[in-house]
C-alpha cells in the first residue's frame, strides 16, 4: 500500500515536515484507501504525531506530494481540515465553554450537521448532568468523551486518532473501539497512533511502523 494510489484517501510521497530545522518526517511515503483502519506504531519521536498533524492540515509539508481526500495539502490545508477529524492529546476544547457548547462549536466550525450533536453526545455517554459542565471542571475522561462526541458529530471521512484510549476507563475504551469499527464499516478511513498496540491492532486492517521520520514496515494486521 506504500506509494501513490488512484482514489486513495491518504496519498503521500516522499513528504518532509520540519519542526524548526529538524525533519520530523523525512521522505515518508504512504497510501491509505477508503474504509481502512491503519495503526501507526513506532518509538517516541518517530514522527507518528507529526504525521497525523500533517494529515489534519496542522503541520506544513515542505517537500514531496501530499493529498488527503483529493486535496493538495501543500496548497490548501484549510479545505482538508473540514473533512478530517483529529482526536489528539490536547482535545482542542475550550475550558470556559460547557460540554454541549464545545460539541456544538466544533460541529459548526467544520460545517457539520447540527442535528448530529445530541445523538453523538448520547452515543459517547455524555449524560445530561455532564453536558452543562464547563469543560475546565471536567475530568480527563469527560474531556476525552467530549472530544470524541465532536468527532462523531462531525462525521468526517478521515479519523486521525493520537493515543485515543488515553484517559478513558475500560468501558469508554470499548466504546471507542466500537465507534471505530462502525465508522470503518461505513467507509470512513481511520489512522490510529497508539502505544496500546494489542488493542489498536485488534481494530486494524494494516500496521505501519514509522521510525526516523519514514515508513520502515507496512504489513497486514493479524486477524484473530
């Protein structure tokens, strides 16, 4: 699957992303098709998070060719962001807004359907008593569920999950896994960077190893 592919959701060839002067991605090539669930593994500092940020249009690509959902990331990162959902370490939440307000804001900012907001909060277990809390007062798990609700409500074509199980209790981890499987079954493409490799690989169709800023292995996931 490495290399460029017609109709690929993710289409990267020899991309370079700099953090300062350091090449966090140094000639990385990757192609991912619709409905795939790809686990991105590798040691700390390998470039996993940078890869997800680049695909989300949050880290500029300085060399190579890069397309996400047909959009040229080197020319138009803003357009790509509307069809991509990144669940990262920070969560992109506003502490002074309530849980409900954060979900609504995230959906509106991406041009999503407001009718999906309440069902998404129900789906991730954000009950009424939590929805009115200001996010700054929420637990790590509640914040994580809020970010997940934004992702589900937006329903982007590409999910980018960076350590998505972190901060979640066992029930919420199982819920996240179910949501990934449902999304992929509907044709959504998912990339997951996770240190919980056994859990992540149980979801995956492929496993990609990144080291030194490029792909060193690309294999099919083990099917149990």
